[in-house]
């Protein structure tokens, strides 16, 4: 997995498991993954060290991978989308299901 693929994968996992993290972890992850701020920019904004930012991001990434390995929600989500796309289902119904995913 290249760097961009990993970034997209972690971001997708984060969208699913976001509620399982602390407010500070969410703040740091949002700034890094959603707003594309650098480690230094985040550290400066939050008045913490750059290494604390990196440690938090790495900790959350490891937890995301651990959660996915145990729960497989992302894998199941993709499988459901694949099944919907392969079958002749009315677009309106597909859209409603996608919204719930």
C-alpha cells in the first residue's frame, strides 16, 4: 500500500470509528486528515509538541487498524456497496442504502 492509499484507507476507517476516540484525538485527527494541516501547524495551534501530535496520530492509526481487524465494518461496508452496484436495484433505493452506510 503506497502512502496515498494508506492515507485514504485510514481516513475511511476514521470516518467509521471516529466516535471511539477522545475529543483531543478527534481534534488532532480532524486537523491532520480532514483539514490537511502539517504536524507542525497542529502542534502550534494546540500548543503541544510536534512529537505529541505524531504520537497521537500513530496511536489512533494503530487503534483504527485494530478495530477494523476485529470488527470488519469497513470491509462489510465495501462488500454491501459492491453487491448493490452489481445488482439491478432502483437508484433511489441504492441512494437510501448508501446514506445509511
